[in-house]
C-alpha cells in the first residue's frame, strides 16, 4: 500500500524529519485476531543511531501512516520495540532492522488461573480489557446469560478470550484493533462479520 506520510514517536518524543529521513521499508501489519506488528529499517551511515541508542528493546513506540491520496485515512500502531537487528554490509552503511509488537502481545506472555462468580462473559471481557488499559466494545444485541462460574484455567488472556468467544451460543469472536490515536487499542467482542461491515 502506498502512503503519503508517516510519523514515529518514541518514549513520547516525536522523531523530527532529520531522523525520519533515514527510515525505509516502514510497514504496519494489522491482524484482526492477533497482535499487530510494525517494522522498518534505519540506514545509519554515520553510526548516529547505533551510538545514541535511540532504538532500544521495550521502548514504547507509536507510528502512523497516512495512505496516499486519502489524507483523512491513517493507520495507527501503538506498541513497543520487540527486536533490533544490525547489519554491517561490506559495501554500504549499517542498517538497523526494527521489529515492533503492539500492546496486545503482552496478553500472550502470562498464563493465569482465576475465576469469576455470578457474571456473564461480556463482563469478564470488559474486566480483562480494563486490566490492560484497553477500551472494549461488546455486541449491543448480544445475549450473555449470567453464569455461576467462569474459569480461566492456566491460559493466557488471549487464549481465554478466544475460548469464551467459541463457547458463545451465537457466533462471536475476539478482535484486537489499533484504531485512531485517540482511541488506542479496542477489544471487540462481536458477531463475525460486524467489523467487515464497517462498524
């Protein structure tokens, strides 16, 4: 996809044009049922970026891309730097390859054993979203009966949410989306097809 402009913010500090000029191959990949990723390369002929350590693992990063010809359409990414590889070619400048994971990746790291009493699945989804600092959108006309016990048995939050969706009486699923810069990450608990319809 061609894009008309982009911006990167590291640790709440926006990169200026003098640093953005060295960035190539910037891309954002959004997976509606898994973590989104962002990757880019940085050419560093003067070892400027290598020596000042501006790119460090676990550093929070926000990226936006404006699609070419659609000035009001932006793709956002909010996450952290997951990996940095440095290539020292014999016939050119060093190149840093930066790989970033969005915040939902944190939901795949830890397995939990816990339970909820006298709640419905939508309430549990909302609670987990809140724990991670995300907003939550629940199917407005969904029917979520109260259950005596809901158990998360040694599963990550993503695994658990996927299981909840599969066990619904209607066809629901969990979707992770990076939306606008203001909205951030939203956990959608909706019927299949709703997001494809533009809602």
